[in-house]
């Protein structure tokens, strides 16, 4: 997935959170999404290293 798509998701979440007044939820979801993205990129790097060793 492209990084601009994550920006679109964040923008949609921000608009919804402002309309509903759930700013804290938006911040927490942002932290969760950033953490999941970091985990995903780390796993992709590990997979690339494992494939190159074979």
C-alpha cells in the first residue's frame, strides 16, 4: 500500500473524530496505525533477508 493512502485514511479518521468529538480516539488510533506500519515494514525486511540467504 502506498504511503499517500495512509494519509487519506488519517484524514478521514480526523474528520470523523472532529465531527464526533473523539479527538483522543483519533490520537490513539494514529498510534496504533503507526505501530502496525512499523511492524509490517520490519516483517517485510526480515522476509527479504531470509529469502536472500537461501
